[in-house]
C-alpha cells in the first residue's frame, strides 16, 4: 500500500479536495512533488509546486501550456479569464526565472523568448476584451489570433455602417481597428519566428 504521506494526499484528491492536497503538501514537499507526477488529475496544477520550490523556469513553461480549464472540467477550451490569469502568473514567474539566470546566456535567452510569447498572449487577451466590450458574459472562451482578426473585421464593418452619423461608432471603429492591428502584429511576429502567432491556438 501507499506510505502515509502519499496516502493522505490521495485520500484528499479522491474527494476532490485539491486545495487541501497542496496545503497538506507544505508539510511534505518532496512527497507532494512525487505524488503530483503520478496523478493525472493534478498534472495541470503542478506549476503550483514548482513555484513553491523555486522552479520558476519549469513553472513558467507549464503555465504557458495551460489551455484547458483547471480542476477537471474536461477538454473544453480555457476561458478568457483563465487564460489571462495563467499568462499573468507566467509573466511574474518568468521575471523571477530571468533574474536568476545570472551570467547563463542560454537561460537568459530562453527567458527572453518566453517573455515575448507571454506578451503576445496578453496582447491577444487585451484585444479580445476590447472587441467583446459590451457583450461580455464572463464565460468567454479565449480566442486565437485568426479568430480575433475575423472578429475585428466583423466589428469594424458593423460599426462603420453608422459611423457617418454616430461619433461613438467612429470611436468604436477606431478601437476595433487598433485591436485588429495589434493581433496582426502578433501573427506577423509568429510567422517571422516560424511559429503560429504566439502561444495561443489560432482557432
């Protein structure tokens, strides 16, 4: 059977008491690290333990990879709010990783590359918030760059139809255009880097 520490962690995980798993794990950090590796239910949360133990490079990479809802909501895409939280945490974690790179040029360069990916994702998040302003429900799925460009075109066409008579519509058109240009810049950087327009999916 399981040793006592892993038994306690699994007992709580089996009952969906995920916050308690991490709280109890403070008393046995090595056991918690090993347990997380073997429990698929906690794999998307392993960055929590990485942050606690100073593994900021690993934590940042894992945070950038989180694109589904946390805490067992299946394979549906992450919400915009969740994407924003994960990328904001990744930004803070990556800053710590960069500050601890010291004279290691390779680690510093890797941190700088992650920083660019994070900023591109945050740009897409900001653009989506602008494009969906006034229609938010709080449950929006995070959109990729290509989808955001399509949305920007639709918003511009809709707002510009009344722009001649409506000053507010002209301002909205300008804001939608700025958002679309920001998304285009992200896509262009991704193409130049041989990527796909940032860490976000394009769908």
